[in-house]
C-alpha cells in the first residue's frame, strides 16, 4: 500500500507555518508566493482565507472616508491627483462641519464602525487641527462611530493633540517598499512617514498603514513592502491598487492584472496573519465584482464602502450585499470599544 504524496513547496510550508502555527511568512517566502503561477491562485486564495478565518475570525470591518481638505497638497506623490504640483483636474476645497457630520451619519447607516477624516496636506497646521477638533466634537454629538484621521506627517505635539481629541486610529501610509519610495515621492522621505507612525503607536492610537500596489515596483519590492509592514505591526493595512490619474506622473501606468493583485492580497495575508487587511482604492478597476468576492474569500477582512477621496467606489449597498451573500458578519461597534 502506497502512502499519500507529501506536499512540498511554498504553499505547503505556509499551511504549516502560518495556518497551523500563526507565524508570518518572511520576505523571501512572500516573494515565493508572489512568483507562483496563475494556476496555483485558487489554492493560494483558499489558504489565505483559512488563515484569515483562523487568526482573525469571520467578521468584516466596514469604514467610510471623507475628505475635509481636498487638493492643493504641496507634496509630489506621483500617484496622487491632489498634489498642487501636477496638472490634474482636482482643485483645492474645504468641507464644512455640517457636511462632515452628514457624511458620518450616512456612513454609520451602512453599519460601518469607523469614519476616517482625511486631508490632502504634508501635515496639519493650526487651522486644520481646529477644524478637525470641531468636526470630531460635532460628529460625537450626533453619531455613534469610531473616528480615525489621516492628516499627513505629524509632530509629537500634534500626535498628543489628536490623542486628546479621542482619535481612535491614525492612517499614514508608507505607500510602497523603502527601496522604491524615492521613485514615488521626492518631497519627503520614507523615514519621515515611519517616524510619524512610531509616535502614533507610542501615544496609544491604533496604527493604520498600507500603500498602493502597481506603481512600477518589482515583485521583490512588493515582498519587501510586506516585510516593512510586518516590522511595523500596524493594526490595519489598507491595500490600494493604482488607479492611474490623469495629469499625474503615474497617469500612464498600466492597471495591475487581476491575478497579480489577488496574489498580492493573499501574500500580504500570509505576511500579516492577524492584521486587519482592508480593500481600499482601485479595487473596482483592478478586480471588478468577481475579484472583490475572491479577495474577501482570499484574506481580506475589511472594506471601505462608498467613494474614495478623488475616485468613485462601488455603491455601499453592493459591498454590504456581497458580505451577506458570503455570510461574513459586519463587525459591530460595541465590539470595537
């Protein structure tokens, strides 16, 4: 009687290391996953889903985002139509407090537990922080929802101010691997972003940090980025896929192939087995409806619903219906407090 063949290769190793023991893949192992042929994609996604279910559970966290200050940013992030340095169609604008509160109300109605206030700035000045403080107070008076912020690079004093306002989570993306960052941004450094994230963590706020895939990085750099994030140990990693914006330096880049994007989702789950991994911008153009389902069954356990900062998303109802179809419960607010 012959025994069953022993499984070998990176997926067998990942099953034993990540699924069974809860130990993340390292950089070289993540690269092996990213290099898998497309005919292993289904097997990879199934493993990533098993890892997510075992180490995170079935709940999906839903978040809405709103831009308090849009456009006119002095930085040169090559993917971003909000930079004032590029000839993009986005122009500077501020949102008033009543509109902010209404957006939070609409977000809460979707079942979202998190509402993120975003501003296109290098870092906040006194005017912006005062506006954020007024917005948070107004939202708290009318809406039961956690509040996150994304306001660029911070000083220690600004970190302390946001913590005192009761900001639950701070988003500041590293965007890409440290080695690729100078090809994406030249007006500030990767280390400046890292320092902000360290201060946020030390102040007791949750850290939300991810980036954008498909900005010309190599597979090696994608694996490096996963390792960078694993070292940071963020509470949440939003995964964006480049949606090339007219007028930006990356406006002519090709959209990432869906199979490559899904492989990346699964690889990041295997590198970050216990982290909230959030579908963010660009997934509609990169993955479409079928890909969204595959991603949620391939390691994703959080979604941004509705529109993004300068691009349209899917209607919130479509994502919520999808979660119902997949029997994925939405994380309740009282479970996050």
